[in-house]
C-alpha cells in the first residue's frame, strides 16, 4: 500500500484506495471547492493573480461545472470522500480535448494524472483517433507531464499580451482502440 503525504506532512490517504469515477450532480460543489482551493495558488506564480482569478471564475464556476457534469464530461478521483483530482473533457471542432486535469498536490507523482487521462480515453467514442490538451506556455510542469504521457506539441496560440498566457496545444495519437 502506497501512502502519499500532503504538502505539510499530513496524510491524505492511500493511492490504492482512490476511486476514479464519473462526477455526478452531488459532486458539483466539491469540484468547485477543489478548483477554488487549487487553481489560484497553482496559476498565480505562472500567469499572475488577475489571470488566475479569471481561470477560477470562468472555468470553475458552479454553472460551468454543473453544465459539464450534466453532459457527463467530468471525472473525479476521490479519496476518503474528498475530491483529489478532476479531469474534464470537451470538444474543439472535431477534436476531443482535455480542458481540465488537476491533481491535489499531495497526490502528484502517484500515478493519478495518468489514471485520469486513461479514464477519459475509455469514455471517448471508439472512433476517436486523437486526444488534445491545451495548457499555458508558462506551465512547464504541465508541458513536461503531457510530454511523458505521449502528447506532442501541435501548435501554440499567441495571447498577444504575454508569452506566459500563450496556449500550447498538444495531441496524443490514440491509435487503433478496441470498440
């Protein structure tokens, strides 16, 4: 059994006891609270406080999360009744996209991120041949993680305001998958 410790040395549970599942309407508040707790601290050093606040208000609002959950686009990881990871998928044109993939800092490095990606892949239609993800250029940790998970850079969308806010689009070839 592998035990992960939180940032301040407090136990946060065991990786073996994690449950990865589709989010339900009862999870909306917990997912919003997860975003509120983790997104600003994560992004403020990378993109600034104002842009980090916009991430929370735009992408982690109750209305946005409720809509995504209702459309069955959100998967959560839960440990001890607490949300410790969130992934949300969507579409950009014909592409399937990971729009959110966040893991509680106490569970980073535990293999939870790859488990969440695979949970999304299993939920894609059988004919989906690729999965895209986008992240801020300043989020080098995310870039390295996605690179390890087989995502290669496809394009960079310039923000026009700051290189930190440029958006890197990556793609992973899903190859032939069982139907």
